[in-house]
């Protein structure tokens, strides 16, 4: 399990909901240390930043006490800067295993143009980012998934057999003991029509090799077509509880204009998405 978890909070309603409901469940699953971080956005506050820093230090102290009363080991920090940059630097400095962030609604990556911390963070950090999906109904935020206790039960793991896939497998193995089944998926969205059958057979062989990395039962699926559609469709059909996908380091502007597989899955999947940075 991911033992050291970083949870950046902006003190919004949905952020506090995740903090109070999800983090204690992750402790039950095996997480041992929680880092609660707030960043005073220097681009929005300027000269008020230092005053706000003191105010939020008091607020985060109250959150720490609340979580400690639930048995969590908690460290807190309030910093000033650009949120995504400061969060990524903190994650590296403290050697966290996982960053968790909630997201409400769709187009979470395209909101980068107006400063989406979730999207910027997924781009800048070298640590896995778990994006928890929420919807707003009748002025209340509700998760699109059962509970954090069940997130890791049936992960759908998208594999493309690149070097990135090795990083994805290593990440999944960290929570393998929490799974009841792992769904490995590869989408054949390359090659000519004449090559499809050959590519499918080759993909099946490679998935079989990849499955040997795990001790838990593995279901292997090879689909033909657009990768993002295959991932989302299969996650629904197989009743997956989580989508695990790699984010490669190509131009983020190109991702926004053309749409990467990771961007489309983050935008359209209602399941939590574990984004594994690949360099």
C-alpha cells in the first residue's frame, strides 16, 4: 500500500469532504502517514499572502487535531507559492508515495487555462496522482465511486508495452494485496487493417507476460479501437473500481489541442483515475 500520502487542501467543501471521509479509510487500508498541505497562491494574493499564511496555519492545525483524534498520523504545512509547483516540490522533498486530489465535474485538464491545480499537478509531479471524481447535486458533493475502501479492489490497468508500462506495473504492485482482481487492458489502435490480427496476437502474448508480475488473479483484455474509448468502455463492462494509466511527458499544449489518452480518460471516466507519471 502507499504508506506516505500527500493531501493538498484548499479548504473547499469538496476538499474537506475527502479529507474527513476518505483519508481515514485509507488508513484502514494501510496508509501510515498523511501530509496535509495548503498553498497560499501567490498569484492571487500577493501582499496578503503572509497574513493568509498565518490564518491557514491555525485552520490546518484544527484539521490535524481532528484527524489525529481518528487515529491518523498527520504532518501539516502551509506554504506560499504557485500551488502545483509547491505541491510537486513538497512531494519530492518528503518522498511521498501518493498524492490525492478531488475533481468536480468534467474538463478537469482543460481548466488549466484558468488555473486548475489538479491538472497542473498531474503534469508537474513525478509522483502518482489519484484523482477522485465528485459531482455536485443539490448543493452537496457526492463521489462517483462507492468508497475509498473499495477503490483498489478491481483496478483496470492500461498497458501499452512501452517503458512507461514498467512504471505502471511497479505502481500497481504497491497496492496489489488490496485487489481481488487486476484487469490488464491493451488497445490495438495502430497498424493497417491487414496487420490487426497479427497485432492482436502479439498483444495477447505481451499481456500474458505482463500478468506474471502479479500474484493476484489477472484478467487480460485486448481491444481494437481508440484507447480512451476502450479503457472507459471496459472499465464499465468489467465493473472496475479504478483506472490506472500512464501520463507521458510530451508537450502539454499538444495534449490540450489534440487530446492525449490520459487527458480523455481523466475527462470522461467517472471512476477514480490513478495517473502514473512516466519520464
